[in-house]
């Protein structure tokens, strides 16, 4: 489970789970929908997921389309999210560092 705490409706929870032999994630988004994503690439330091279906998402509705989680070293974690709304992409990057 991953949580992103904002200052209002942008609070989000992402659950990671297996579906047979594949890793999926369900993102409970501040936009009020729940996109599901599957792994499209992975290596020792990163994993990327891409949208394949979801709930409460109508044609053209804004939703998270892709995310990459990277751990460049044991003290840092980076999340690169892509939100698509009516064909327009918006990217947001969260860079986190372990508290000393």
C-alpha cells in the first residue's frame, strides 16, 4: 500500500496486488476514480505501470494513465505519475528522501 497525503481531495491510496503471475495496482485517486494498471517494464531499480481499465472512468474522463516508481539508492524514492484528461497529459513527480 502506498499513500499520498495532500491538502484536501488529492489524498490517494494505491494498492499493489498479484493477479495470477502478474503484478497489478489499483489507484484510489483524488479524482474519484480507480484506475487499474499492469506492469509494462521492471528492473532492479524501477517498475513502470500502465492503465488497462478502471472504475468510475467515462470516455475522456481524467485518470492516472501511467506511473514509474524508482529507487535510485536506499535513501531515495521517486514516483513519476502521468494523468490524462481529454487527451492532455499532465505529469507530476514526487521525490522522497529517508529521514535521517
